[in-house]
C-alpha cells in the first residue's frame, strides 16, 4: 500500500502526540506521588503499565506508590514485572533493593543495587542518586552506605542541572540533624527549580524539628501561598501546629485546632485514601480528639475491613474507646488487634499499654501488670502506667505487691520524671508491709525495712527539701533498731527533720506540729534512760508543739517524780 506524504506526516504526528501524552501522563503521576496523592498516582500508573507495558519507568513508579503505602509484597511484584518488561531499566532493581531494606534484608538490597549500576549507563547519575535516597529513607537509615552514592550522583551531574540531586543531599543531611549542610543543598535545589515545593517543605520541617516554630510556619505558609493545592505543605504545617501545641500547654487547644484544620485540608487534597485517613486517625489521637477518633476509626473499619492495615484501625479503635471510657469495647478491640497482628515487630509499647489498662479496668490485675510491664520494656515513657497500678495496689493495702511493682518501675526508668514518687511510695509500701506482718504475727524479716529505708534514702538524696523523707527514715530506723538495747538508729533522722522544719524553714513548723511532736517524743524516749535532762527538753518541746498530746506530759511527769528512797537494813 502506498502512503501519501500527507498520510505519513499525519502518522508521525500521531506518534509524537502519543509520546507527548505518555510523557505528560507519567509526569502527572510523579507529581501526584510527590503531592502524596497515592491512590490517584496508583490508578494513573496502573493505566500506564497496561498501555505502555514495555516501559520500565512506569513499573518503577507504580512500585514506589505501593512502597510508600507500605504494600511491600505488591511493590516487589511490580518491580519484578518491570525488570521482565525492560531488563535494562535500572530503577526497578533499585525498587527491589528498597523493598529488601523494608524487609531488613540489607545483603539482598546491596545485590539489587549493584545490579542496577551494572545495567545502567556509567554516565547516568540517577541510579546512584536513587540508591543513596533508598538508604536514607530506610526505617534504619544507613548514612555511611548512602553518602558514596550521593557523592557519585553529584559528581556525574557535572552541570548541576538536576535539582533532585541536591534535594537528595539535603534529605541526607537533614536526617542527621546537620541543618546547615541540609539548608545549603535545599537552597541549591531551589536555585535550579524555584517551584520545587518539597525542598521548601523540607526546610519548614527542619525548622520545626529545631523547634524554630515561627520560622517553620513562615516557610510552609510560603509554599501554600505559591501552590494552595500542594497537600504535603498542609500535612507538615499540621504536624508543626501539633508539636507547637505540645510545647505550649497554655495554647494547646488553639494550636491543636489549627493542626486538625490543616490536616483536614491535606485530606481533601490527597483524595482521602484509606492510608491518608488512617494517618488522620493517628493525628486525632495525638490531638487528643478521642470522640472524633472513635467516629473516624468506625468508618475506616467498614471501608478497610480486608485491608492489610486493618489491625492498625483496631489499634486506634482500642485507644479511642479506652479514652472515651468504653473499657469493655476497648479490651475487645485490643484483643482483636493482637490476634490479627502476625508481625510482632509492628506491636509498639502503647499497644501493650492500652491492653494492660483495659485489663486493669476489667479487674484482671495480674494480666494488666504483665502487659503494662511489656509496655514499659518497649518504651520507658510508659512507666507512669506501671506506677498507677502500683498505687492502686497501695491504696488497696496490698503493700507487698505495690512495692514489687514500684521496684519494676524504678528499674525500667530510673531517670523518669516521676521516679521520686516511685521511691517514696516504694519505701512506704515496704514499711506498711512489715507493719502488717508484725500485726499478723508472721515474724516478718527486717530485710523489708532495709528495702524501705533504702528507697526513702533515695528521696532524701534526690530531694532534700522533702522533709517527710527524714521523718519516715526515723520511723523505719526506729523499727530496725535493737528492741532490747537500741543504738539510736533513728536519732539523726528525727533530729534532721526537726532542724528542717524549725531552723531551716520555721514557717513549716505550724503545719508539721503533730509530726514535730512525734519526733520529739521518739527522741525523748530514747534519751530517757541515758540523759534525763535532754529527754525532758524534747518532751517539753513536744508539749509546746502539740498541747493535746498525752505521751510527752506523762513522760515528763514520770521523769520529774522524785526517786524512791532506798530502804534501811534491819
């Protein structure tokens, strides 16, 4: 068949138009990925894979979309198909390496990265850049492995025409909190491509992580002003306001409201995929909006019942139900969460914490303790929940159990903010444990008192202004002393208590009148046998401190009575 010149021209035109359409579609899909519109990007890339099955780049970016939404197996399958379709396209090998890093298989990742460099042009900087980015983006970043690849990419990009290279270097330094180096590279990227919004967002994030909140806000608002439809800027400014709220408790409500407002805008711009709504649910938890969280997770449970992330929804439902005081429902959700979470590496400390707290509300103290202990082992910041259980046992007068739990709390987080209270109640619990044993005539070991004294001694050392610590050490050592021939073990502690509330801070004397009288009584009783003048002085001070007391007046009368006359021999 003979074609006319016009037909040939038309045919070529269609080819050019088709190629341009393909390029534009892929570019749009990449923009959607960058804008965190993962559902939209996935749909576009699936279409491209079907229509351009021999183009390796389509497969790579589809795999990236799966990786970013944590569907590692799907990503791996797509990268493998991409290699089959276009064995010389290096990025699909890098995609497999990224999947390997997500699976903690660094050896396999290195093999795939090496293969990517093997099939790529020696002058192509992009594979080296993507390998470096992969090491930085890993859950456990390997900066040592990343740097040579990023440096190689920078070296190969001789004309400094590619903004992405500097963006990658900026991310490399920002992840290590090397802010000046990161900023330098982000600015170089922006010099090449002024509308590279992610670089500006990263600068805003960097300011946020340095707690330069106003500067972060300004940078992110600049991106929003330049492109009101760029979702990540709203997400990041929402994260900023939430962190800002936590640093300014007095402004928490206002900042948290701004955080949620901007996160809703982010959702609207990112097509409200299951993944982004799930993140919103997590955000509601951080913002302490538990009522809305319960509603949102209920909706998520219906749309994502068969989703691989369904256990995460159960987690959020368990958390919100507990905070809304729906304790039985919380317990059921948390049990379901643990039953459906096969990968135990995905279980975090707060999961054990909420299961434990829900169990505690159900009356299952022993299982509650087991789970809250696990929560503290995974994350020592959960130690407060352990001390809450200890205090519950203490208030129920189960002193031995309370003290044992306080011991665990102290061992798990010796530098925790509330450790002083743990030591204090640990000491008191041991003291009352011993006293209960005496009353029950079980002949308790004085080792219990030694533990009590050791705990209260910590309070005295860490907080010398806690005057009751010295009073309790006096009480404990009074019991530790020999009953027949007391050595006065309690004397220095009662004397220190007296000095602190009458000399160092006399303004405390009135509020501590009965405690002062107790200390004076104990000291007077000890000196009664060896130094009557000193004993009388202490008892006199006891009467002055607490005129209603009966012990000191009786002892004074006894000490003031004339000695009986010796009888005469017949």
